[in-house]
């Protein structure tokens, strides 16, 4: 007679019998070659139907836990799929898995994923667009129209570079709005800008190569560079952006955010842009231009992309729809020098074969119908009003106790707190969180702690009223 506890699992009765027997085999309570009761005997012991036991035995037989000469009798397999070792013994920590150097570097760089804020009434987290104001009805219609298509090729494999009509629409838009010089065949569609950085790291960098990054910097780009084995040359940023006279002479590439440096918000002037391009041509290096949010400029004329000045084919232009539309869309793109197109297409194919087609097709219609640029104008006006509300509230409640940077472009501000010591900033952030306000330090974007206490305020997802109320709470705390 077997003592089976059928209460440990839920579901159909035969599955509970199956799980109880499998647990006994895995724990070693039923040794290899041990004979199991006949289906009739076990059914009588458990007071269930014989069919129930037969179904459980058949599942164990299919998975290799038991062997049987006929449908009525069975014994434990001599070579059990799982070693007959008690579960308590198997639960001991295992030795480190034999993974590649790339995996070890990447695991060490990422660590645990950052926790999402919960329970905050006001949240100044950077990178959150105002998704509630996105034209969902229009987007749903475009998706539905594309989903109704019955063409066979709409359900098959696609070009690793992306949907050709989308690339053509992007090329036209970028020429008109950003001054980018390109054709559709120079564009590779990616799953957001992050995949673009990863592709660039694997295509352009070998272990030991030097990669120039701005200081302060965007961690989303340093992680794939370091995972590829690159040595990072952090190059200081001042009021004119990257200090080009300090560029590493043997760097393989340089990553820059010239139209709105992240996180400071400063803009690289023409003189430095030309110096950067001359350095790239002279040293046979590449420049990765991250144009992450330059569509939103609130004062002065729109800025042309650095790529528009490139005459030697050295600039890789990276764009994304995460900040302009919504992050879950997961569509970004690279504009590549022609010499790099075959390598990036091959790397994209090896990564995920191609990006999901339905969203690409709907986005194509969104752009070509004019909806995208109309939405950008509305979003730009909305963000400008929220920017003014944030600056006004900071000036009203703090005056000269704060210094505001990066206010002319983008969807965030850097605010330096003149009367808060850097070591006291974590306590300020904690008190704000307890009061329902999410505040975020600029320290994670610096290789060493900055000498001043600074906060990064993302404002695109908050209403003007919410911004004013949140800053009032922060003022009471500080």
C-alpha cells in the first residue's frame, strides 16, 4: 500500500495522483526498479476509479518515470529522469554556471532590475510620456485595419532591416524634420534604441577597444559597451557639451547626445560638432548620435542632427518612439553609413530575425497620414506648458535656492539644490517618497558622486496642476 497525499496539488484527480507518485520517485521514496501497485490495487486503496490511476500511470510512462509491460502493472524506471536525491539536498546553492565572459560582464553590470515606483501620487520619474493623451482611437483603427488583411505574406518572415514602407516614411520624415541625410535602405528598425546600442556594441567593438562616452552619461549605453568588453573613456561635458579637445586618440567610437545632452540638457555648438566629425574621420572612428527627444524644443529654431553635417560616413544616428509616442511600442531605428548596413542587418538577423510587423505597419500609416506630426505638435505644446509650470513652481517655492539646467529641449530638467548637501539628498528623497512624491537623484548618471545635490525631474506624464502641487510638497520637505 502507498501513502499518497493528494491534497498538495489542485486540478483533476488523475493529475493529483500523478504528482504524488512523481514526487515520491523524485525524492527517492520509490527506488529505481521498485514495482508500483497495479492500477486496480491502487484505485482500491485510494478509493478512486481505475481509469483515474491508469491516466496517472500513462503520464508517468510518457515522461519516463516508470516502465510498464502492460497497462495494469508498472515499475520505477531504472534511470530516473531526475536523480533520486531528496529535494532538501537538491535545494543547496549550485556552483556558478559555466557561462561566457560576456554573460559574466553583463550580469555584473545589470544586477537586480530597478524597482518600479508604487503608491506615489506624484512621480517625476524620467522617461514616462503622457500615454493617457495618446490618440488611442486612431491607433486602434490603424491596428485593426492592418490586422484584417489576409495577404499570406503578412503572416510570414520579414526583412531584418524592418518594414520597407516604414523605413521609407522614416527617411522622408527625418530629412524634413531633423535634416538627416539618408535613404530607406540605410535604416534598420530595432526594438527601441536599446537594441540599437547593443547592435552597435557587437558590430563595432571588440574586447579591449576604447569607447568614448559623455560624463555625466546615459547608463543605457554604457552597459552594452562594457558587456562587449570595451574600455570606457568618460569625457567631461561642460556648457558646450562634450569637450572634444579631450577625445581619446585611439577610441573606436564616441557616443554623444549633441542636441540635448543627457542628463544636463546642454546643446553642442557647431564648432564642437565639426571638431567631433573631424576627429572621427582622422582616427577612423565612429560617432553614435542619440537623438532621443529632440522633437521637443521650446525656444528658438529646431536643431539639425549632427548626422546632417557628416560628409565622411562616420555617424550612426539612433532614434526612438519611446519618448514621443509610448515605450511599449518598442520601435526604434538606426540610420547607418552605407558601409555598415550589411553588418548591422546581419547582427539584427542573428538577434531576433526581424521586429514585429503589425506595429510597424500601423506606425507607417500613423506617419504617412500626418497623424504623427500632428500629435508631436500637440505633445510639444503640452510639454511646453508643463515645463513652464515646473520652472514657475520651482522659482516660486525655492527662488535662488535652486539652479535649473536643460530647460529648452526635451522632457526633463536637472535641478541643483544649493542649500542641500549631497550626503543629505537620499534623506530628502526618502521624505518626499513618504509624502507621495517620487524624486530622483542625478548621481546614477555620474561615475563618481557629483559635488552638488541634484535631482532629475521628468515632467511629461504629469499635469500642470499635479506639478505645482508636487513642488509645493517638496518645498515643505526641503
